[in-house]
C-alpha cells in the first residue's frame, strides 16, 4: 500500500512537471516572438534614423546655399550702391542718411554677421 501511495505521488509529480514544462515552452515561444518583433522595430527605427540624418544633411546644404545666395546678393547690392555714389557730394550723402536711403557699411556688415550666426545656429541644432 505504501508503494501505491508513493507511485501515485510520483505520477502526480511527473504530471505537474510535464504541465510546467509545457507552460514554460509556451512562454518561451511568446518571448521569442516578442524579441523578433522588437528586433524588427529596432531595425526600422535605425533605418528611420539614417534617413533623418540624410535629410538633415540635405537641409543643411540647402540652407547653406540659400544663405550664401543672400550674402552674395547683399555684397553685389553694396558694390552697386558704392559704384552709384562715388561722386555724391557731402550734402547729398547727408540727405540720403536723413531720409534713410543710405545704408552704412556697418549695417551691411551686421547683416552678414547675422546671416552667418543664423547659419551656425541651424547647423548646431541638428
């Protein structure tokens, strides 16, 4: 009789072990699926990050070209303004300064400085 009880306990223990083993296998399969999904997400995010980096470089290049066009345009306008006013008298220059039509070299220089600061800041943002 004692052997019968021991045999029954052994059967129950084996049943629990097999059940637990099945549960662990299912849990492992779920974890592996979760891992695969997360690895796919990581790969997609890396791809998006790479694309964003390429877009950033393209935007930096385009902004740099626009700023260079503005600087060139300002320099050309300053040069034209200086060429148009070489024979202007002191009184004509004073009148132009009073009504705001004359732009000083300092103002032009400050525009260029501002543009370069904007360009530097835009590069540092990325």
